[in-house]
C-alpha cells in the first residue's frame, strides 16, 4: 500500500511560571519533518484557538506542497479568559487597565516558550527564520513582543491590529494623538534593519471615525503605525507590506482568505 502524509500536527500543553497557568498550543509541521535533519523556520501565532475556524490546516498543507514556499513549523498559542489582560503592550496597560499582564505574557513567550520549542522541536535558532503574527489584539501583542525582541524575529504580521490601544481616552482635535501606546513603543525602541512588517486592514473593519476624517480608525491607526516605522528608517514599500481589503471585516473569514498571501510573503523563496 502506497500513501503519503500531507503534514503532521497536534496539540500540546506548557506550564508557564510567569502566567501561572498551563498554555495550550497547536502545532503543525511539513511531511518531511520526522526524517529531516534540518531545523525548520517557525510561524508563531497568537490566538491559536482560531486554527480550525480559519482553516489553517488547509492553508498550511497547501503551502507545504508548493515549491515556492520554504517549509516551516506553525505554532499557535491559545489564549483563555484572560486574553484582554495578557495581550497588549508590555510597557504599560491601557487607560482602562487592560493588558496588565502583557509583560508576563511577553516573558512567557521569550523566556519560557521559545527556549522550549528550540529544545524539543527541530526549529531554527536563526532569528531570520522566525515570524510572529496575530489578529486584532493578538496582532498588537505579536508586534509589541517581536519589535522589542528583534534579536529573535525577522518578520511580524498583523491582521486588523488593535493599534488604538492608548494611555488615555481620545481627546477631540488631538491631531498628533500620541496617546496610542504603540507609536511610542516604535519611536523609543531600537531600530533593527532586518525586520520586515505585514499589515492588513479591511474597509469594513469597523464604522468608527473618531477624528471625522472620512477614514475608519482601524485603517487610520495602521497607517499611522506605518508612518512611525518609516520615521524610524523602514521603507514602504520594501520593509513594510500593507494590504487593504475592500469590504474586508474584522473577522475570521476575512483573515482566513488573506492568510495564504501572508504565508507566501513570510516564507516564499526568492525568485531567480
């Protein structure tokens, strides 16, 4: 009988002393993983509980079959009822106290989980092989962690990122609007020329337009993050890729549809 595997995968559990809880993670590896002697690139993702709903098994198995994509290991970290406290920006909680455990979550990822992956799985130790992504608040968290720890990551992917995260409530006619925490995370952070960024928004992400400029806040906030990165020396286009989806919503189906393009961007082989 002749048969072949399209991939291998499963679920695991890891106890974090920083979070004082067990974190469930989903993983998936290409069919050549068991017998391979190489160490694989990694796609780390927040909100890993959305793996099935976003049909990522299909996305990744199709990617593994493409010669144009470098094989990689996917690892999705599942959140729990503390999501609004563990995701956010490590430097400070938002003005409502949300994200108060983002620093602990960051330490879990950097000091506990990544060393565990490098020890127990055949994954690369080269920062150029690591990508961190997330959606919505999980995207904000992924950006914050990877940007501050650029010695461990090469690419960052954010889908409909919660870049509105702020130190104080929005004040009307505040054009600079520097209360958005991530802007200062970028400005005050150390530039890492190797970093590359992917941003996606949808024109129907939301209806809110707090400054009444005719552009929804989700798009406005993302474009301002890009502006801040450009001021830091990153090129657009070039280091930064921005995808705006007409009629795209702040939901799993929208992110599911664009995810294959993101994977090609993250792990596509250079064209010769």
